[in-house]
């Protein structure tokens, strides 16, 4: 299937809805929830005790990790149906290869 303007728009829309928007909500919620989780407590401590640039240096990796998690979660749930083409030319449908557990594997979940 060749991409045209319309499927690129649909892909971009889904990427924003299922990856970017979810990652933004996740990160916003980290600042709102009670500090009962290590990463939330760490964020609040970094924000309270550091300059803006030091905060960014400590928090940006978590934000990127959240976006990657939601990309993989969207593949797992079928919202984004992506195929990876290996160097040898073999095409792998990521949802099938990952057995719908790509997000779990990257978040440190056992399994």
C-alpha cells in the first residue's frame, strides 16, 4: 500500500491521539497525583529543589519514555498497525511479533 496525503493525515492524527496526547496526559497526571509513587515523588523533588534547566535535564528522559511507551502500547492494542522491515528484507508486523506485549517489555514488566 502506498501512502498518499489522506493516509498520512490519518496516520498523523492517530499518532497524535494515541501517542502524543496520552503521553502528555500521563506526564500531567504525574504532577497532580499524590506522591505515593517513586517517579512522582522524584519529579516533585526535582522541581522543588532545582533550576529550570536541571529540572528539564531530569524530567525529559521520563517524558520521552512515556511517549515511547504509548507508541508501543498503541501498537499492542492495534490503534497503530506498524510493520518493521529488517535489514534482510523480512517484514515483521510488530503487534504479532511482540505478542501484544511491546509496551510491557519496555516498561520493565516481567513476562
